[in-house]
């Protein structure tokens, strides 16, 4: 079963994504290495998208699209 859609603080839908098992395997053994690997993965493959949250049990990573956003 897929997790329900999630939205950012402005009501914009977040993107549901994932990473490979080699990165997920770091989640419990080295949380700092996991965070670093996830950040590097998405910086390279999806520039201007920001990791918002992670759900290990459902293997879901929620991303926010920052293209064209001014902060």
C-alpha cells in the first residue's frame, strides 16, 4: 500500500521517491552516513529538490521541489 500524499507548508504536493538498498542499509548502522548519502544522491540526480523527510519502514523519501521558489 502506498503512503498518502503529503504537502509542504504552502499546500504544494511533495514528491515521493526512493534510493537503492546500499543507501537504505546505512539507515540503522550509520544514520549520519545515511543522511549524507541521501543528500548527495538527490543533489546529483535531482538538483533543486530538497529532502523533507524519510520513512524507513515504507522506504519512502519525501522531496520538495525548490525550482523557481524564492525563499
